[in-house]
C-alpha cells in the first residue's frame, strides 16, 4: 500500500527561503514611476518597512528565515505532502498525484506563511498597525491571525462581493482582533470616488488595495504600513517554504522531481511558492511542465499583454512589469474571490514570458465539477481557488492515461472551502454560470494602460 502522507518533523523545516530572482535567465524589469524612472527604496518607505523593501529588491539566492518566524510557523508546519490515491483510482490513471496540504494552517490556507513573516518584519521595524486588502477573506484572516500573535493592529478592506458572499471570514478576522470593512468604503478618498461613480460595484482587489495603501500612507505618525498578500517578490519568497518542504518529502516518498507542477494563480503566490524551488531544476535542463491555472473570467496570464501597469485602481503603486488585464478591470463576481486580480506577480509573469511556466484558464463550472470529484474521492472540500488547480490535475492525469505514462503530478492544495459553502450551494442548485471575458471588454480595459511606459523585451 503506498504511503498517503509524508510527514517531516519540525527539525526538518527549511531554514532558508529560496529567491528565484538569483537564477532567472533574464533580469527582471524594475518597478517604475509613472514617468518611467526606476523606483527607489525611499519612495516605497511610506508603504512598506525598509527591511521588507530590502527583501523585495534582493538578488540573493538563499535568505535565512529568522528563528522567531520558524517558531510560529511550526504551529502547523511542516505541512504534510499527501498522495491522492483515491482520485488516482477514480481516474484510473497511471499518474501518481501528490499535493501539499496548506489547508491545515490556522486560517485554512497558505496565506499565513507570508502573513507571519510580514507581521514579524514590520514589528521589528517598529510598526504598530497594518492595513491590507482581501478578496475571499483568506488573506485578511491570515494577516489578522499573524498580527494578533505579534501584537499589531490590523485593518482589512474586503472586496464587497466577498464581504457579502463569505460572511464567516469576517468573523474570523474579528476573532483575531482585526477590523474588517467592505470595499469600496466611504473611509477613503478613493473609495468615496468609486462609490459615487459606481454605487453598485462588486468591488475588486485593485480597489481594495488602493484603499488600504491610502490609509497607510495617510498616517503621518509613521506607525502604520501596508501589507500585500500576493504579487510582490518578498511574498512569493516567503511562500517557497512549501516547495522546499515538498522537495524533501518527494525524496522520502522515493520519487524523482515531478513531471508536472500545478497551482492556481490569483496574484501568483501559492503557485510560485510550490513551483519556484523546482524551477531551478527546469532552468538546469530537467523536463518539468509547470502550470499556473487561472479563471477564464479573469485571465491575466492567458489573455493579458506583458506590460507595465499599476497594481491598484487609483494608480498609487509603482508600475510593475506583468501580465495584466488593466488596472481598472473589475472582474465578474465569480466565487474564487482570491483569483479576481487584474495582474500577476512580476516573477510569475517573467517565468511565463521566458517559457519556464505555461498557463491555462478554466471555467467556473468545470472547477466546481472537479471540486465535487475531489470531495467524493479524497473527501475534503477545497477552496474555490484551489478547485482551479484540481481541474488541471484531472486533465493532466487523464492525459497521462492516454499516453500510458507513469507521471508524477504535484499540486498545491492551497486552502479548504469550509467557509465558501455559498458557492457550492449555488453550484448544486444549478444557479452558477460560466463567464468568459469578452474581447471588447478586455480591449476597453487595456486602453487605460496604452500610454504607460513599455517593458524593453530582449
Ligand atoms: C485558498 C486560496 N488559494 C489561492 C489564492 C490565490 O492567491 P495566490 O495566487 O496569491 O496564491 C487565494 C487568494 O486569496 C486563496 O485564498
């Protein structure tokens, strides 16, 4: 009987994060100001603490994880690597399917891996309060948890549609001592302007980011900073602990590196955290298919151009070189709230641009069908975001069957869906529809970025 759980002891937790920037074949495009000049650390200092700004710009391959962060992570890490033998049997595939179970963290997803690190670095720098945005509430609850452990205040702007669809994560945030309000709100200038123009907007991560950044920067006492749950280099860096653990665990299972690695991609952090520690093997010549999966409703990687764009709707962030649908894009209210972001992490974008990863997009209905296959075989109920990865895993396992190949497939089980049952109910009642982004709408949104500086592509 094959082992279904591969467990590492606390002693075996990785002691360093892996920084892909050190090994990329092409240098990254630097963040720019709107007039095309490189952003300096000083410009970012009202938004982030200097210790995280340094990490953001670091080109060092390995970065030590401070002991106190490891101490907190060991509350739930290392997470198990599990083998999905029941799904394998159901699909009658020769593929061996492994998944990193990130649903076991206190907040139920991979997000606390960086929330704890970011709260710790902010505290070290003397910051007392963090503001942030959240989509489905996974990130907001993760940061609330981390801030509570480290004694920081926390304020979360939650995208309106998720605020209404997912009431329980708001309660998690309150339990962990954070304040959570619906975005757009009337507490910021940006929120008030948007509410005036679009009173019925479902909101978006781009809007919520603007509100959270505005509040942090407006506090001239210097005690508040902003924290982002995905997209930035230091966030992806903190998440590499997952891939580093998985690498050790696959060895223990007697496997070579995977043939296929899959993660859903909203801003790119869970995908990157699992995939980047294996990408170096791909750079060095191993054949690994690395697949970020996004919704057809919000297809930045599969349909957006690689361009410089703002990370938020109010254009307060630096310009980042990334695949984007345009910063003013308001995605339709699909249930995978954490995948409703107009852009993609610059590092994931660069990996896709240089052929190290090949993205796919999946429809909402297919994702829920796949989530149901998962719960009837493996038993657990996945987050709607995670179902995008599972839909792709099923496709790849079926492909392995057609080809008669014993492939090793690894994916990120990025979170559980126990607080996302509203979407499951709508699906079971036949009330969910697919939404593929119409080309005219995409072009209209991209008009907003056509006059911005362009990345110089070698
Ligand atoms: C469970 C889960 N998976 C995936 C994501 C997508 O984010 P990222 O692409 O940064 O991993 C989210 C975001 O909220 C999430 O909650």
